[in-house]
């Protein structure tokens, strides 16, 4: 038997001849020609960028040191303190010092926090934060709790020098303020902004992380670098920038006024390899060799895969839209899985068209039968009670009231019989049936019954199923119970129109909450199961089940009837009409 020319084998042959063989040759050429020239060029580039970055860091550190000298050279702090010694006005001293610090350092992006402490009163902090708001409150709290004592201890041996130290990731610069007798009377502590002062190190090519040491003590460690590895690198370098052969670290050292800074930067060697110029040239050659392969693959996929799949996709979208029976063109010259898929798809589409046609006719007939069966359920007890009341009223009173009750009964019977075969009526007409029923109830209970309604007039022209409100109102009347023995019912209709659709909510409220047993029965009645089962139930319960199922069948998910206590001694029955097209009479 001849083996089929399947798509899998065609692709394997094409990839082997057009992709793997030339790609292997290119990779070998790449390794032989380019690899020997890469390392030296990369090292020179990294070393040069590291030297420039270290020079910028030293310049910014010198700027920080010069800025700190302003507190000594300018007479503001010294004069304010001398005036305080004479007047004892601590408030004025605090205001003068904080204003001076803000003017000198608040707008300097190199400092996150500047703090001044007088030796005679180290408990009072005079400080200013940076305008960027980099956590000034939390920084001064950390300084007070963790840094102040160490800063005071360091200042005792500092003399006129400037010193740098770190505490839990915070970097500080400290110097003493001297009077004319070269005696320290205050300490200036400035928290540096490492992202500003040392940001030039991040410009080193293939930067991955950094560690910064001051006199061989760690100040800053950031990114993907181990501080222990950085310390080991300190003893392996001289005064110049060094690229360590045994690791991916670059070390540079520079001197400030009072100490030595050592910068250790970790290099991402993978990024270095990707940035090499030789790689770009090699990939250009690779692209040239792959152009014929790309054209062949594109042509193959376009003619053998993309075009048939596109046709199948368009046909499937039409089927999803309900246009069953649509077929895709079959390629008689093509063999393999795509051709089989096309033939099977067309066969399936034709079968679906036949099956869905049968199912649609059957379901329409079943739905109509269910709706008419539910609409035909009438409460015989209500009709009997009404006739009994009319008979009683006829004996006791005159004909006018009897006539009104007969008219109300006629309206109710007209609604239930539905002579015009209209399953949808306006909300206004539905409310006429409700009011006819309520008139009879008022005659029956007289002063022991009250009714209120609040209806959005804009919704009166919306069409709703016939007799969906009256059964729920009847249920509310029957189960209404208040402390004074009166029956009360309130009806409220609200909704919102969105384009051609409307979401409407009809709420019927009566006093009294159902018992746990009754709530279980209500939950059973309001199940989404659409199967109609004969049950021995009270007529009002049949009515609310009728309403819920009719809403579900007509409107679908999101609509229906709920009956829930509101937690305030009332029961709220809510009819939901969701996403139904707005129909006006």
C-alpha cells in the first residue's frame, strides 16, 4: 500500500533540507571566524565605560562635600546658635536653622535628608528632606532611632574631616561644624541619594549590579551582586580600573578629599555576548541564507495550510451564527489531513443543518405548549371566594357595589381567558388586572387591607407577559400579616432603558416573613427546572411557580421571580425582566 503524503512528512523533509543543514554550517562558521575577536573588544569597552562612570561618581561626591561645607563657611548656623545662647529662644533657633537647611539642601537631588545636631542638645534634630519626598518622615524616624548615636560617636574623632558610613542600606556623610576656636559645636549628617550620586555606574555596558566601598567598608550594594564576592575583589586590584579574569566583576578606585572609594560592578556576560558587533554581522549572513527557505515555507503554508484553514474558519463562523449547512470549497488536487478535515467538516455541517432543523421545530412546539399550559392555570378558589363575596354583598348592599365587583371580576376573567391570544401586553394593561383584583380584595377585607404603588411612568408602555404580577400580589395578600391584623401590600416598579433594551424590576412587599419550612417550599417552587410536574399545592404557590417559569422560558437567564425576607419583618417578591427588547404599544 502506498504511504500517504502526510503533512508531517512533508514538513520534516522541508525543515531538514532547507533549515537544519544551512543553519548548522552558519553556526560553525560563526564559531570559527568571530569567537577569537570578541573578548578583547568587549573588555576594552567595559573598562572604558567603568572609568568614566567612576570619575563622575567622584565628582558628585566632591560636590556633596563642598555643599556640606556651606554650613561651616556661611555664618547663619553659627550666628543663630550664638544668638540663641544669649536669648534662650529655642523656637527662633529651630526656625532659623531649618530655613537655612531647606535653602541650602532641600533642592539638591544628591541628598535625601540633611540633619543638624548641636553638641549641647543632641536630642533636638534640625532637618530638611528632599523635594522628591523620598520618605522624609520614615527617614528621620530611622535616623533618630538607629543612626543618631553612631553619628555622634563618629563625630568625636572626626575633627575637620568628612566621613562616609552606611546603616541598613542608608548612606550618610558626616562632618563637624567648628567655631572660631576650631572647636566642634554641631554635627551635620547628610543622607545621600545613591540613585543620584552613583547613577553613572548603571551606565556601564552590560551593568547587572554594583557594590561601593569607602575605605574598604561597604556603603552600597545593589542589583545582582554578592557583597562577599565584592570584598574578595578588593585585594586583587591596584589603583586603576581592573577587569577580573576569574569573575564577571569590574573594579575601579578613586580618591576623594578624605578617603578612597572603590566601585565594583557586576557585568551581565550574556548581555555582552548579545551586543557584539560580530553577532550582528553573522545574523545578517544567516538571514541571507534563510531567505529562500522563508519564501518556500511561506508559499507552502499559504497554499497548503493557510488558505484551506481560512476557508474552514469562515465557514465555521457562519455555522456559529446559525447558518447551518454552509460548506467550505474542497481542493480536489490536495491529499492529506487538511483535505480530510475539509470533507469531514462539510459532512458535519450538512448533518447539523438537518438535526438543528428538526430540534428547532420540536422546541418551538414544546415551548408554545408549555407557555399556554402555564397561562391556562387558574385559581378556582379565588373565583369561588369572589362569587361568594358578590352574593353576600348583593344581599346586604345595593346594586352599585355589586356592579363594580362584577366588572372587576369580568376584568380578571378576561385576563385569564386571553380571548385575543396575546401573550405580551403593556405594563399599563397588566396593572389594570392587578387593580381589578385589588378592588375585590378591598371589598373583602375593607378597613383591614391597604395598598400603595410607586410605578415609573416611563415603563408603562413596556410589554410584559400577561398575568405575571397578579399571582404574586395574590400570594402577598394571602401571606400578609402585621401586628394590628391588617393586610398590607406595596408595589414598586423601577427600571432602566439602554438603547433598545430595558431591565425592569417589579417589587411586591408585604409584612411578615416566611417560616423556614415555607422558604424551603418557595425555593423548590422557584427552581430553574422547566419540567412541568403535577403537584398537590395551594393555588397561590402554583401561581408563583407559573410566573417564574414563564419568565424563564420567555426571557432566559437573568430573569425570573425571587421571594426573600428583607430582615426588617417584611417579605419582598421581585420580578426581574432582564435585557428584553423595549417594546412600545
